[in-house]
């Protein structure tokens, strides 16, 4: 078993599952490995694997870097490839932010390249598209909200912030990666992986306040004023990637059906119940 991007958040959840399931794991990362992991053979992602036979692969790396690794995967004798993409392919396609549109196109183009490459070589492929990922205090979604709340004791909202969300825990995504390895009938398919609970953006943020044991305080702003405030906020490095498009989506439903994943390989994600360990500095 080969795992690309093994030091990612999903990788932290995935490696123990693979080991418990009896897989011999070769983990690949661009980052230097400081501590060894029992049951895992670590490699730098740019190392050649031509001397190894690794028929099964899971890619947790950004999908758009995967085409550069096609020669390495072919040299390993790959037979099945599980690839992590994102529902951002759809949710950011018509974004008002040009960078988000580029991201959506990157995801779409990369998925098409993976499918074309795999099918030409008769390699089994499965693409998994999670919604908003959270967990272990390492994600870039819920943790960003938590950092802001901890620092300012308030959170800005545009409008009623009733857009629906389905946060999915990193552990549930990792479970899905393992599950599809043993289901031949899922080959050649794309699956959305949404969380087990659908809730409003406002309620999602309220859960963060509650887990931090802080009283909920909102700063209600019209979009025009939010844009002005954002110009100031983006002077802080942590918030440079915040955009008006993020505020616009507070009132848009970003909902995806995962019933086919439940039917085909038993995907049953948990509800959005935050634990201390899911937020930075609370575990």
C-alpha cells in the first residue's frame, strides 16, 4: 500500500487504520519525517519506487500535483488508485473570487487527467470528494473559525448566515479511503463525502463557541461593510486568504448527497459534534 501526502490531516487518521487492517504501508511525503511510525515505511515523495511493487495507492496530496507523479505510480505496478478531491470543484465554480474559480478549475481538470490516465492503462480508480473537513485541531476550516473566536471573542456574520453545511470529520474520510480498497464494484466512480449532519453556517459557528466554552457573540455586518473590514483584517498574515466570497457563502447552501457512498461501501459519517481535540489549543 502506498499513501501520498501521508503527513496530512487525513493521513494522520488513515495510517493507523491501514496498519490495523493488515496493510504493509509505504508512506510518501514532501516533508522530512522526524519521528518513525510503527508499521510504516517512510519515503520522500520525490523518491523513485521503480524497485518496489505497490499495487494499491491512496493519494491525499492536492489532486492537481498527481499528474506529475504518474510515472512514479506506473513504475510501482499500480492497479488501484484512490484519490482525494473536493466538493469545492462545484461550490467555488461560480465564486466572485477569481482565485477560487481557479481552484475549482484545477480540481476539475486534475480529476479529468486522473480518469483519462487511469482508464488508458486499465488502472482502477476511485475519486472521493469530501465537503468541509475538520478534526484533530489541524484543519483549515473549523480551526480558522476557532482561532478568530479565541482572539476576538466575537464572530462576524453577513445576513442571517443560514446557508447549510455538512462538516465531515477527517476520521470519517479516512474510513472511506480504507473502505473502497476492498469494494471492486466502486471502481471507476466519483463519490461525495458529506458529514452526517446538515446545519446552518450560524449553528456550525455556535458549536465552536460552545466547545471553546465561550459565550456566543455576533458582529452583524452588511456585505459592503464586511468588505471594508476585510481589507484591514487581511493585513494580518493569518487572514490574508479570507475573501468576500467566503462571507457570501454564509447564506448559500453547500449540501451534497452521500447516499451512494453509504449504499456502496457503508459510509456512515458522524454528526457534527465537536470534541476538545478538534479545536486548536483545547485538547
